[in-house]
């Protein structure tokens, strides 16, 4: 019998209170928390499955003094508010009908029936909170050991139920998968990739950005390109751009989805803006993507001058994408020019265009001399005034 290892989260008192409130045999941990714990990874979100109806979950929690929020009650999900992190509690379900984007469900009391409607075998592992016993209905433990991402049942049927599972497959492959990949999954994703055109751009973006920062993102994106999947969701992309992953590591940068998205797109500001709009990115993400798209080879000439002009974040993005080291930026913050217009006016220059011109001239010299201190800046000013 395989059991869930004891970890910080499995010993949480607030989770024990929740399990007790739902009653003996009425709760099992499921999904990512179980999968990641078995892999020795950090657990962020905890999901609970139960045969109780949402109304019964709410009533049981209320009786135990546990607050709940009906976050997805039509689909059986209630969120229990816990001190150490909220828990999503979902009633066991079976699909009544699906259209590739959403499902109509009926509640169930059958654990295996609930497992059968999930996407991958490694996500259909249930753990008994009382004993730690893992309930595995579709070979998920063996797949987890082999790092195989495999659809439950027929891959094409699973994809037709929810078209986004194509991207989820590649995201999980990039995070957990081994090679060679599951042949049935690969063939199904390639064949049904056009179905992704009917998925909302927000959902596409969410999966894509998560995939881009997964450990195996580079190989997986090239694989998606070969299969024709990448062209469906992002026809402008060139997977070869993820060579940026090596430069990120060399430059001491954490993996970043917007930087990596910029790396696989052409250096075209207008195109970057269109992609950002299509993917419904935030204004801040759009701005960053466009700034990275303005990169040019001359950016590598003086990294500090670049960072002063465009900011550290954009400078690091551009240098990494260009395949250039960023050593001059380590432990360095762009300074402020230690000169104000008033100091120029005090030297007899009339306020107006001449002051602005002198400021620009001195600033250019200051940058060119690698940002010296105020004394040198004032000397530069005097030299310019002497001209």
C-alpha cells in the first residue's frame, strides 16, 4: 500500500478540523497536493473531494464554525476559509454533457467515477487524510514514477470534453514529463489542435505562461511547434527563441513568462502589442512585452546605459534575449543625475531651451563616463558653459 508522506501541510491542525467536520470517510485529498507531495515538491493549493453535496458541506462546516464561500457551487465546489490556506472542497462528479469548453455535471458518491472525469492519471490520485492511503484507479502511481503524462482513458475523448486539455497536457509534460512522450497523447493533441481556436484567450494565456516557465519548456515548445500545436495558439512564435533559458541562468535571472514570451516573438513592438491584446494580458505585461520587443544589437554595447534608459527589468530582458551577459548590472541600481535645472540657472543661463539642452548634454557625458558623482557632474557643466 502506498501512503502519502507526512509533510508540513498534512499535519496542519486546521485541516484536521475540516476533515473532522466533514465526517469519517467523507474527505480525501486529491490532485496537485497529492501528486506534488509524492514527488517531494512544495505544495501550494490543497483540494479536497467528498461525496457530500455542496449544501451538506456548507452545513457541516457551519456547524464546526468553519466559514465557507460558494466559489463554484454549480459545479460542486465550496471553498473553506482556513488560517493556513484555503481549501477547495468539491463534490464527487460525473459529466452529463460537455462541449469542449464547459461541462454539465451531476453529483456522485463514486470515487472512481469522479476520478474517471479527470484529465491525467497523475492528477487522479486520492489520499485518505486518516491513514494516508493513496487510492489510484488508473495507474497514476506508476505513471508518476515513470514521469509519464497520460490521459485517463481515451485521449481524444478527454480532449473533446475540454479542448484546453491539449495545452494542459504540454504544460504538465514540460513540468513532469519524460521522453519519449505518451504516443497516444501526442497523436491526439496534434490531430485535435485546431479545437483550441474555440477556447477563450484568457485560458490560452494562463496555460501558455505557466508552460513557458516550466523546467522542460524549451523542449516542449519545440515539440509543440513540430506537431503544429504552437501555430494554432501563437502563429508568430518561434520556439528557438527559448534559447533565452540558458542566458537567464547565466545572468542569474529567475525564469519569467513575459520575458520568455518576448523571446519567442519577433522584435516588433506593434506585433507584441497585438499579441498582448489577443492574449488579454494586463497593461503592465503588455508594456513590458513591447519594451522587450524594441531590443536591438546596440543594447549590448553598454548594459548600464541601457538600464538607465529603459530600467533594470527591461535591460535584463533585452540582454538575455540577445544572448548577452549582464554582469555590469549585478548589485547595481540606476542612479539619478545629480544635476537640476536650478543649478544651471544659477550659473547665468536663462530658464528655457538652453537649460534643457545643457541638461541633455551633461547627462550624455555622465552616462558615457559610467555615472560619476556630483563633483564631476558640476565640472562637466562648467566645461559645457565654458564652450
